[in-house]
């Protein structure tokens, strides 16, 4: 009986040892699985952080590159705009000079026409006043000539009458 008891105790101990071993292995597997999950999540979080850091750096580099390209394009457009403005200014100056010369020529022609009109009016006024003076002088001269002729005719007729009266008398 002791022996059977010992065998039974050994068997129970052996079963308990196997059960404890099985539970320990299962616990170890569970711990290992939990550790693997924790490590995976930690590596994933670390990789995400590294990815986000790299992504931010790439976005900044892209932003700088786009800004550089945009600045270069803007400068190119600004240079084109400046060149176009300069061309427009020169062309406008050319057109303005041409228009000025045309306007100047027109003003000179108008002034010449106006001065000619004034000169014609002055000449006509001078002619009219001279003609009036000449006509007045001619009238006075004719009047004087006629008066002298009348006086001579009157004197002649008085002389003739005197002679006739003296002859008749």
C-alpha cells in the first residue's frame, strides 16, 4: 500500500508537473505572443513616426522646390512684362513724336493761314482807306477844276455880256 501510494503520489506529482509545464508553456507562449504584438506595434509606431518625419521633410523639400520654380517663373514673367512695358513706352513715344510733328505742322499751317487772313484784311483796309483818300482827293480836285472852269466860263460870259451890252448900248 505504501508502494502504491508512492506510485500514486509520483503519478500525481508527475501529472501536476506536466500540468504546470503545460500551463507554463502556454503562459510563455501567451507572453511571447503579447511581446511580439507589443514589439510589432512599437515597430509600427516607430516606422510611422519615421515615415511622417520623412514625409514632412519631403513635403518641405517639395514646397521649397515649387516655390523656387514659381519664383523663377515669376521673375521670367516679370522680365517679359518689363520688356513689354519698355517696348510699349518706346512705341508710344514714337507715336507721340509723330503726332506732335503732325500737330505742329497743322498749327504752323493754321498760323500761316491766320496771318495771311490778317495781312489780307490789313491790306484790304489799307487799300480801302487809300482808295477813299484818293477818291476824296480826286473829288476835291475835280471840284476845284470845275469851280475854276465855272469861274472862267462865268467871267467869259460876263465879258461877252459886257461887250454885247456895250455894243448894243
